[in-house]
C-alpha cells in the first residue's frame, strides 16, 4: 500500500480511482455522512461517528455545563479549520509542493446574548479568522494563492455562511 502514497503522504491513487468511478457513474458523486448524538445529562452529549471513539460534548460552566468537553461551536470552528487545512495540503501536494509544517488556528466570536434570548441578531459565529502557518518549498505568493483556493474549495467552509477571513503568517 505504501507504493500508492504520493506527495506529502497523500494517497492520490485512491483519489484518482474515486474520480474515475464518479466519471463512469455520476450517481456515485453523492456521499452520505452521518453522526449520532446521544444526550447524557445536563448539556453533555456524546458524538459518535463511524467506528471512532465517542467525543464528549459539553458547555462551559458559564453556559450551564460542566466543561468536560468542547462545545458545539468549538467543534464547528475546529472542523472548519481542519477541513481548510486538509484542502490546502491536498492542493499544495497536487502542485508538487513539499510540506514541512502546516498549522492552522481558527477563532470566531459568538454573541451569547442572542443564544440566551436577551437580544435579537446573528446567533451564529461572527468574524471567523483562519491563520495559516506553512513551511513549504513554495514561496509566500504560492502559499497565499493555494490558501485562497482552499477557502473556496473546502466543503466545510462552503457549508458555512459566514465570510471567512484568512491570515497567512
């Protein structure tokens, strides 16, 4: 199986096979993803995805939880940042760029007063900012160009309605 691993450890043979199968049978383009959430107590829930270990979800004490796990907003922005990072890694690798280090930080605001019913307004995340740090064989302009494409192609970011601001360090 190692012979199929390509640039930066990405299995492009599998991706190419999937692409070929979808071209031959367009009905394969849709993929159903599932997650199961089970309430435990208070605002604690368990998130189960495929055969992976369950993830405990909770809220900070200030929002009525016991702070024993990340809250849904933290999971959302973490998932968004992860998807952006993966998309950047794949795009850079497709361009033949060697990745030495890639890290992504993401932060966003949330108006708790809207969630608590104290005021009207945007109840979702506000002003998300992604900061990309990439040590690669590419120059800064190439990294910025690939990062901008990753913003447009990341499935999770495309699923979010908030405008994402990107910072490159």
